[in-house]
DNA sequence: CTGTTAGCGCGTTCAT
DNA sequence: ATGAACGCGCTAACAG
């Protein structure tokens, strides 16, 4: 049914195998190219009969619209850039899932960028991403290099920064404060009587800010001691298990605070193998918990981050702004907060 | 430094804020647009002096190339479509990471598509993806709808199907046989003396084929009984814990086989809370293990899938093919296999 | 409701 | 080593 009609002398010489174009459909349907374009993009502006003829012609030619031409002509790419450090972390994977789940039904496709955890990579990737002229950008974090920030500002594209908090967002912002997380965890654990802490953190800037917040929390209370260890990426259970073993061998600890839930599971494995009662002899605090580890291993405490809510709101803000004809920075922040979940809680 | 030079009368009326174009850079540099294009894309064809003038002009204008125009003019999008069911699963996240890790340094950007687990979604997403004219496609699975397969064939784009095995790949294929996994697990566990099995599988077609392979393995051996349960997506520890609790309440079981490692962790939690020795009283078999759960909880067995190897090879095959000037289907398959990891192994 | 005209910003091709 | 002309496939803007 979709055979290429041989009678149609294709436009130029070497288009040996190229797919059908709008003009091909138009010729087959016996209408002008513009009418085909309308029949496809704004069917309500076209009469029923021609719409049907066009549909038939589309099937007959096997036409697939060329959106790169469309984007160039209309200055609307229907592309959203989504920049996250990694997808190999359940938290960011959750964000990607929800953002795409909202955008895809609205006809937006996602250009994914993996920025790692360094501003340099972010800078490079942002440049290549901007060259696609996306209609919107979702970007993880809000501590950018000067050049990144400048490009963001001059790009005149709706932008949502996520997963962090700042006083002067570039445009829109949905996230939470990492310092606040650290401080809250410190206060929470101190209140429950823990005093000697091990900290296992991934080598990433936001993780370090959570650690800094934690330490500030201890200092503010004038109590508690801590040992800090950094692990490489990607975080994994063996890292958590190995680092906690090292910490427990050399120090007497009440509690271990991890920068992800997967590290916390590794710590749990180590505690179990040592016969340490969790959380009575040793408290274990994770971060994120998008796989709901805490629901299955209730001895695990965690800082629950609602990645789905962040993704959802970011995508919705973006959609709203992309729908507006005039570009204007919003300058609004939304703090979705976090929740410390503990076996004692609820 | 990047101020828009006001003396330059921008081409047309309403480009109030549009970014600089190639012609703008050319004017500032005092050369022809074509020379700027070359200085940027093929610097070796341009004299050192003009190259430097162009570089300066680029900085001065804040020029960011418009790759949608470039793609239209050159018929090379430098875009690779990557279609996976989800990224909220460590296995596919690992594939995404490695594919992007290989492609980004080569100047390719990734258009991500989430197909869920249904051929219908795959069909829809493939259509929108093809409209961007990607230079290559990585697609999960090889059981497509008729329309999908036809579009794939007529798209004339290098394609790698991954994560499955087939006799007649559309183009290139890197994966493993799900039936073989199921059968191997059955034989492995039977050989170790297990007989009464619980199967917890996600509601996905490849998972079902692994289950079918497992059952075929039992029937081939003429031994073993099984109870099957399906869980919803996304898989999570609570699903594993809940389903295994239900199974263990109503049946006397030797072993529980899960369609993912995260389910297996939930089963482990349930076993621990019941005081069941693992794997002596109850064997637990996962699938994937890209978070290396088995390394930290050695009581867990698993079918180890090397998602990184799959992503790596897929990306490399694609790069090679995209570099070739003439399009030609390869028709080659690569079985990367799998490995059953058991506490008894090694 | 439908058609015509005129580019979108760039790379290919050929000339110099 | 550099430039000029042309068109990639589509849509905005206007006309009818």
C-alpha cells in the first residue's frame, strides 16, 4: 500500500531513496503543499473532504513529515532539552520519566543531555543543545559556570532549573535546599540520641553541600562527631558496604548517613553481616529512596525526595510558558521540600 | 563582550532578539558566510589568519550555530534516536549511559524515546522520532508491530536492535535470548536441588518470554512445580516483598525467581523478616544486577546482564555505519549472552 | 477554505 | 584558500 509511485518524477537527481515530501503528497492529493501542511497540523482549518484526500495521499506515499524543515521554517522545534547529571541514579531516572511522561503527549520530544557532575561538562553540553534551538530547557542544579549562565540568559528560552534552590533563578526553579537537608538530618539524628556519625557521600557538589549542612547542624547544636568518606560514581551497594566497613573498623559509630539509598543498602548489608542491630546499634540514613527501599527494609531511614513531583511541576511550568506567545522570564522559585522518614515516624 | 552590535542592521523585521547567524559572524569577520561555515566545521580548509578572525567574531557576536538549518541543508542531523522501555530500571539506565557516553564525544546528540512495554507506544514514538531524521537508531527489542518494522525498513537509517535475539534482525542486533535465560535458570536451580518455584515477573513481554523459557526448562527436565505472579510497573522492592509474602503464605517454596534485581531485594527483605535462611531454605534469583546487589548481599543469586557491553557495542556499530557514505543493511547479530551468578559460583 | 510568495539558516557545488 | 548561487522541506503571511 505504501509503495512509492513511480510515475512521480522526483524533484531532483540523486534523491534515490529519500522519503516522500510534502509536495509529493500534495501532488497525489491534487492540492497545494500548503493545504497538506494545514491538513496535518491544523486540521480544523481544512474541509473534511480535502482532509480525507490528504490522509489517503499520506498513506499512499508513506509520508513522514520532516520536522527539521518544519522547525526551521516555523522557529518552533518542539524539542525540550533535559539535562541531568546521570540516569544511572533512580532519583534522576524518576525525573526523566515524569518529565517525558508529561511532555510527550503534548507533542514535545526530549533531547537528553548527561552533564555528569561538573560545570565544565554542563557547559559543553549546553552549547550543543542550544544549537538545536529547543523550545524549552530543564536543567539540573543552579550553580552554573559564568558562561553557562550567560548563555542561558541570552538564549531566550523558557528554562526550569530543578533539584536545587537559589535566590536568583535564571527563570523558573523547582527544587529543594541541600543545605537544609543536611541540617535537618543532623537535627533529626541528634534528637534521637545519635552522636558519632559516619558520612558517606558521592563526589558531587550537591552531596557536598548536604554534608556541609549536616556539619553545620552539628556545630549549631554543639554536639556530635563525624567521619567523612567520599565514594566514586556511580554509587553502588559495594561502595556503601566497603566504605562503611572501613568506617566501622576504625571508629565507633552510632549512625551512618549516605548520599543515596543505594549506598545505604550496601551499609545495611555490612551491618547485617556484622550482626549490628539496625537502627538500635547503628542508624542508617539514605537519600532519595525512589525504589522505596525503606518500605521493604524498615530499619532504613531516609530523606525522601519526591522526584516525580519535581519532574511534574517542572514540565508543567515549561508547558505553560512554551504556550505563551511572548517570551518573558518568570523568576519564580518553588521549594518542594523533603521529608525525613524514620522507623519511629508515622 | 557578547553584545549585539547595533550597527548591524539585522536581516529582517521582527528578529528582535534572535541570536546571531552565520552571516552576522561573516560580516563582523569581514569574510563570506561560507568561510565562517568552513572555519567552524572544517578548520583545516581555512588559513590560520581567517580562522582566528572568525573565532573572534564568533565570540563577539555570541554566535551559536543553528544545527536545525545545518541538518536541513546537509541531510545529516547528528542525532541518534535511543528508544528504551524506561529509564527507571537500572539495566536500561546503564544502556543509556553507555550509549550516550560513546556517542557524545563523536558529536552526536541523543533523542530519547520511552516506549513503555507495548508495541503501540513504540509505533507512535518511532513515528515522531523518524520525523527528526536521525542519523541512527538504537531500539530495544526486536518484536515490533508490522507497521513499525515497515517504517524501520523504509527509513533507510542505520539501526541497532538491542536486548533481544532474533533470526532476522532488521539491520544490526546486539542482545541475548530471553528464552535461553529462562531455560538456563531452570536448569541451574534444578541442578542445585530446588524443586518448588515461585516466579515473580513484571508485566512485560520479554519477562514473559523468560518465564516461558523457565517453564520449558522445567518441562524438559520433567521436574519442578511453579507458581507465577505478575507485578505492575515500575518494579520496586515493595512489589517483590508483597508478592513473595503472598506466595510464601500460600505455598511451600524452595526458590523465588524474579524478573529484576530490585524485586529480588524485596524478596530478600521478606525472607529476612521471616527468618528464612537464604539461600539454604529459600533461593532468590534476580535479573540484571547492575547495582551489584549480589556483591553486597551474596545470598542473592542473579542472572548478570552486561548492559554496558550491550550499549557499547550498539553505539560502536552505529558509529561505524553512520561513518559510511553508502547505506546498506548489515543483517548481523551479536549474542552477548548472560551469566548466572550464584553464591556457589567462583 | 485554499493557494501563492517568500524565506527560515545553513551546506553543497562549482567557480575563482 | 575563498566566494556566489542555489536549494534542503517546510510554514508565515497574505491574497483570493
